[in-house]
C-alpha cells in the first residue's frame, strides 16, 4: 500500500480553499449534509482575520495517498482555555477522513505531535476551532440535517476516533421542541407565570437601531452566565463584535430577547432561524445569487435554534429560563416557526436539561467531546 503523506498547509487562500473543498469529497452522496459557506469558513480559518488567534494558534494538515487527498485535520492551542481552566491541553478540529483507520491514525498522530511540541499533555476535540464555534462529534441522530452552526459527520468517525484511543470527556445534548408539545406543557406555563410574577422579570426584543449598545449587554451576560460551565471559554470583545457582525443580517429581532429586572439586564436569549434549510442548496457559495435567497426564501424556514439562553449566576435556578422559553414559543409561532432545537446543552447541566424537558423536549441528538492523554 502506498505511503500516507502529510502536507502542512499555509495560510494562502488557495490552501485554505483546498482544505475546505475536501469535505465535499466526503459528503458528496450524503443527503443530510449542509455545505458550509466558503466565505464564512475562510474568515474562520484565516489567522490574520479571526481575532481568536491573538490568543491561540492553529495549523492545518492534509493527508495524501496515491496523489489523492484522503483526510484533513487542524491542531489548535487555545491559551485562553488553558488559563481559564488551569489545563494544559491542545485541540484537534475540522477532522474529515475517508473510512480508513490508517489515514485517521496518521492525522491524529500529526495533531498529537504538534500539540506535544507546544508543551501540552492532552488532546481534546473535535473543536472547530473552539467551544464557541461548531463543537463535538455527532454520535446519535444521523437521520437528520444539522441545525444552524451545529456539527454533522459520518457515523464511522466514531470508530476512527475511538479506535485511535480517544475516550469520552463529555457529551452534549440537543433537544427537539415542537410548539404542539410545548403548548401541552402546563407545568412550563405554571412555572413561567409564577417566576415572572415573583421576580418582576420583563422581556423585550433587541433594539436593532441601537445595536452597538445592545451588544454591550450581550457581552455582560454571555461571559458571566456561562463562566462556570465545563469547557467554556469567554470571548473577547473583538470576537463577539466579529460574530455579531456576521449574524446581524440574519437575526430575527423578535427572537433575540433580553431579560430585565428593575432596569438591570439579567438574561439573554439568542434564537436564530435555521438557515441551513435553505443553504443546503447553495453548494457552499453565497455569491452571486444565493445571498438574495437568504432573504427571499426566509419564509420557507420551519425550524429555529436556541443558540444561547443564559442568566447571570445570581438569577439562575429561579425558573426564569421558563419565562424565556414560553415567550420564545409564542413569538416563534407568530412567524410560523413550529419546531426548535435547544442546543447544545452539557449532559450534566441539570438546570438546562430540566428546562428542555419541561418544554416536552425530545432528546434527539447527542454529540461527544473526546480526550486523549499524550
């Protein structure tokens, strides 16, 4: 058998495009895969543009056999993660591979060696490239397309990863919520009404005319509410600004909610329409005409995804998340969104899991983060 060669890629646009294009070889016959937009992923991978890389490093590698590319991987070191969690780990991400253990092993060895040279003692992933981006390997729920900004992969990746020696670090849950089932949840309505009355919580949608000042409130809640969570890495102001700039044109204002008590912002929910429903046909290209479809075909979208729903610590475990969920449901119904995904939720985040179940949510997808001791 021909030798498997590893090619380290540069940051040239041609190399980044080559790295991204390989995914199309893996998924060309997969009816559930949603091709990522080249435009977005090029920005994500470009270390000169993505503000993440002011505190992180990453190199991209591709495996080649018989002059044909057969796999790809990224090796990542996130200084902010290690500082926040007092860990000494590196990450692998953007893993795509043919169904061949030898190729997978060669890719993992390459990432491991890179991470070891950076002084790390463990490798975790997949992270593309952080927990604030697409995160985890799909391990249950393969008969469905991924929702917006969620991962998707062939089922055989589980064996490729576990056969190399990776072990489970943590599972992430995704719940399917339907308006029909949610309307049947008397418990949710009761909890929401009681919590709202007790706390004097008021909810309002984002003011797009004052987007910049609203974003400051998002930053306050985001980095405070999720700080205790396993694997959470706070985003810098620049990173949040960068993400907000990308999401702003796609935001449905009625589904971006702030929770306030006596004028103080105590919670935030970001619910996005599932643009994957229309982007499946884009082939990864936004221009020249697909960009317009994001707006002209918006009414065809039937799903939404609850990307974030958080309360600052002193207002958690008071049932206020139920107030958000109930309000989201009513608002989504008005724009004919009848299904939603709450994702992702850590398997041991009891508060959020209970909240999803209180909405009669169905645990329909699971994702896994793996660790490997170096």
